[in-house]
C-alpha cells in the first residue's frame, strides 16, 4: 500500500472510532478540506477548523446510522501524490441518496488537501 493510501486509511479508521484528534493529525499543518457545499467553489476548512468540522461530520454519520442510512465506499486509488475515493450514501432500502468523490493530495505523508466533488 502506498503512503497516500496509508494516511487516508488512518484518517477514515480514526473517524470511525470517533477519534477526532487522530483523524485531524492525518492532515498537514497548512491543510485544506474543501467541501462541495457553500459558496463557489465550496466551503474551505483550514487545519485549525478541521477538528470542529470532523465533530460535525461524525455527528451526521451517527444520525444516518440511527435512520438506517449507510455509506458505501469504493476502493482507494492512488496515483503519484493523489488518492481518489468514490462513495455513496444509501437509504435503508438501498436507494442512492447521494454520490461523491474525495480527491486527496498527499504531501510528506499527510493530507494536504481533501477536495470533495459531490453529485446528489
């Protein structure tokens, strides 16, 4: 497994354990997390803002789980300094509610940019 896949896997595993600090530690000091929602070209969170945003995202995941909504992830694809991950949000009946792609840019073994491209 490449360095990029390693850090992205650590990020997701920490999030699933609700370990906000460990997930945030996967980001470089000058990292940016760019969401598809918000003003064009999306809302950007800095390294200092990422822990609070992670807390919000983990809360949303728990709300989904309580409603039977699941997340389905594709395989991580790594090309040079980029890691791509496709995922879908599924209703309890399996209907696709949302689809997105995360594009991670890796720098010195950490996530420098997490850019989310979404298609509802």
